[in-house]
C-alpha cells in the first residue's frame, strides 16, 4: 500500500497519531524543517524540529483555480527562524511543503500543501507567515509590453550577457561605510565612473551574505570608490565584507550596443513612436509622405 493509503487506513482506525510537518526551502538553498509534534521527526532527508513551537491555521483548499491559503505561526529563535533573517528577507518567497504525518511511523504521510511564503509579520517574539498556494502565480500579469526600453533583465536568459566575463563585475571588500546605504571600496581605475549605476550590489561574505541592493550611482572619491544604494541592505554588511558590483544597464538600445555589444539580444523597440506623434502635424519644407520617422 502507498504512503497515502497507509495513512488513510491509519486514520480510519479512529485512534490516530498524527501531526503536521513543514519544510521551508529558502531561495539561498537553506532547508529548515518544523513540526507541531513534541519530538523531532525525520524523513525526506530533512529533520523536522519540534523546538520552534510551529503551528498552522486550518488550510483552505479548492478543486478549481482559487488560491489555497493558510498561515503558519512559530516562535522566533536562533535555531530555526530568527528575526534578523526575516528582516533581511531571507524567507521572502521561500518554498513551503506541509505534510500530515503519523508520528509513530513517518512513512505514513500525505503532502497536503505546497506553496510559498507570502506576507510575514513579526511581533512579540513570534512570527506569522501567510502561505500561498501554487495557483497564486496565475494571478500575476503575463505577456509582453511594447516599449522603447529593453524588457529583459541584465544577465538573464533573454539578455544573454554573461556578467562573470571580464570587465563587467568587480568583487572587493568594503573599506568604509557612510550614511545609510553608502559604502566605500578601494578606487578602481579600470571602471569608469557610473559604470555600476543601475547595477546590482551583492554581498558575498559575512552575516549579510546573499543580500542584494540596487546601485543609485557610483563615483571615485580620492583613493576610494563610493557607491550609493537606492535602498540599503536589509542587514547592513560590515567593513571587510566582500561586495560584488555588477555593471548597470539603463535598458537603452545605445547602451546595449556600446557597453555590452549585445544589440542582437535587445528586447525593446527603439523605433516605436512616442506619445508626441499624436500632436504632430505637417510642416512645409519637410517631407510629408507618410514614411517611417527613423532611418
């Protein structure tokens, strides 16, 4: 009999020994297990800890395309989910799986929910996380927009630019910190000022490793290179932590051609008319044959 069948047979006895187990997989690959049982359990290569005090509200499901939803509640602790990790966004969009399990025989279990973390609220030494089902993705707007600027993200599959190739990225330790969102590294002559503007700053070491910020602008100040973020990291890196700066892209056709030599993959429509064409009118002395505006 299957694991599902074994569990259903166990439930049919009327004297069941079941609990719930959750596996949370963060986007950085860290997997955490929780259970509302009073002892730790293990299956699927995951140890489900009882110390977190994890519990959940009733799961609402449907047979149509309505979004399954629930909430998970647990205590904040360094051993499981810390407030610092939540504030740093390490659990944003984390994948969640929820089983109902016979704690006397964990081979008897049923996966009853799979989705992602939604809104997370912290208060009074505990957290409450909204759980969103797989059909949540169907609520997102799909399709392409016709616009002059590129619709791809620098370095993604549609763009095709390899950010690891020489001349596009730089990894260096932080040598000083300024006001909120301002950091300094040693001056680098081979990168022109503004090279990393609109690019990404990725922390690769220290307690803030994995966090990403967007560069507002960068400039050289004496023997240091200063870069400012639009919004500071959720958890500020310390002096000595390594930052990877990636080239910025303003998504214009000229930048794609000159800075990245990647115009063949440009995902915009640089010759599409702007809104000013609606107020244009024929002018004597100019060619007014209805031909294209750009040559």
